[in-house]
C-alpha cells in the first residue's frame, strides 16, 4: 500500500514537471521577437544575360576550282596568312599546255588578220574577209584568256587576311574534284556575336530613344569577361515563331585574336532601372515556382503575399509587383511562423538590412 502511494506521488510530480516545462516553452515561443523590415526603392543596373554564338566577321570555305592532283601545300592549319598569299597548288601541267596552245592560236590568228588586211588595202580581197579574220583573232584571244583563267585556278590564294582552318580529307597528292572542300579561312579581326532576345525585351529596346549605341560585354566559357566591349549594331528581320525570340548582333574588336569562329559565350547587357523595389532574397520563400513573402501588420498578424520578380542581383530580388515600400515583411525565421499567425516583432531599418548586400550584379 505504501509502495503504491509512493508511485502515485512520483507520477503526479513528473506530470507537474512536464507541464511546467511545456508552459515555459510556450511562454518562450509566445515572447520570441522576430525581425521585420521594409523594401527600399532606388536606381540600379540589372545585367541581363543571353547565351550567344561567336562568329568571325568573314568566314569562308576554300574549295578546289579545278580538277587535278594536289601538288603543293604552302600553309598549315591554324596559320595566319595575308591577302594574296599562296595556300595550295593543283598540278598545272595540263592547264599550262592548254594555255600555250591558246597563245599559239592567237599568234596564228594575228598573222592571218594582218595578211588579210594588207591584201584588202591593195583591193585584192574584200573588207568582209578582213572582218572575218579580225573576228577569228578576237575569238582566239578570248580562248587564251579562258585558258589563262583555268591555269590561275590551279593556285588557291587567300582572298583576305585570316586564319587557316582544319584541312579536310585532302593530303598532298590527293586527286581533287572541282568544288572539293580543302579548308576554311576566318578573318578574326572583328567578331560578330549573335544572341536571342524575347519579343517583350525587343520592344522595350526598339521603343526607347537612344542617344548612343548600346554597349555590351561578353562572358567567355571560362567565366571570365572578354576585355573589349561590344556594340549592338543590327537586329535580324524576322522573329523565330518557335521560340518567340529575335536575334541581335553585337560586334567586338578582337585585337589579340583571342576569339575564334564557333566559340560560345554569354552576352552581358546592362539595363539601368529607375526607382525599383528591392528586398533581400533570404526574406522570400517559394511555393510551386512562385515567390512569396510574409507580411506583418502593426498588430503582428502574419499573412503570405505573392510577389513578382523582375530580376535579381547578388542576394537581392527586384520586385515588380506585390509589395510597396510601406509594407513590412518578415526578415528572418520564415520556417517558424505560419500564415495567419501572430508574432512579436522588431522593425529593422531598411538601410541597415541592405548595408551589407550587393546592389549591383557582377
């Protein structure tokens, strides 16, 4: 009997202790103070980023202009060449023979013409005979010019300063067909960088009066920014109906030859924004791809509010809808509150909150 009584006292004591702990914990929760703040509005620069393709200002295919054996190769892949420099030579023997034959026929026709003209001057032959002889001479000259052109086609020369590309499946002694691809040539002194812009952004650009050309930067594949700035020079004529985008082209000087045809990168286009609303990224949460914040009224009542994001900087969201500078949002402890709950809060000045945040994109 005594044992049962001791057990009863022990159970009652434990219950009272647990109740006391729970009451203390609830009191702690009820008295917890959360930090809230307000959005700020100020001018900033948003860096828009677009995937881009880099192209040489001139990039052509070099093809054999005549059929024959590849007799000589004067350059190597990746070599810088000058305009007019000899690159390849196709065996010219047949074309040289044809040119010599045509040249001889010109000499023969010239003698025939001069003799006929002399006879016509003595009224031995008619003027029609002279005209016929002259026509034969002109025909022979034309055939010689054609033969000379075919002979010149056995030499492939660089049409401009540039870089020789990869040699295709042709080697010294290969039998080439007319039009067969030998290599490519790229003029990399300037580069054209193409990037696709959505229709809404195109309209914003096209409908804004601009005093100077738009300047852009180029981020390369190693995540470093190309040292030269580019200028947006042209826009393609048609939209891509499948994507709703239109291609812009920016031109970059390439003095050190760092950029090559076919590279990829990202265009960085700075866009100034006036009086844009900003909040820290840490004050937001996401539900089904939508961004929300917890708003707190003067009595401490908490409610969720969807916001629209216009862009982002380091640690900062730019808000286009859903917030005003008069609203108070929960700054920390988002997982500790619920929609419709009530909290004790401390208002932190926006200037103090944003003091350590980066307000410009890198």
